């Protein structure tokens, strides 16, 4: 998926964790966490773009994100 000029990737561990969350009934908590992490990293991306260094990749991992 691409947001603006930034490619967004899902780490394989994130997909496994999502499967586990679905099986244990905690999918809403996982979704809330992923949205929160994505918004947080988008704020970093906006700040970097404002300084003239737009990010090229964002990877969502089970423990957070890498921009």
C-alpha cells in the first residue's frame, strides 16, 4: 500500500499476531493499537516531509513501526 510517496509494508510477524488476536478475541485491541501506531508514525512522516526529507518506507511490526 502507498500513502502519498511512502510505501507501507506489513511485517510477517504482524500478520501472525493479527491471526492470534482473531483467534483469542482481542482483534479490537490489535486494531486500536495498529491505528494508533500508524497515526503516530504519520506524524513523524509529516514532520520529516516539512523539513524536506519525505520518508520512502513505513513498516508495521508487531512491536511498533519503522519509518
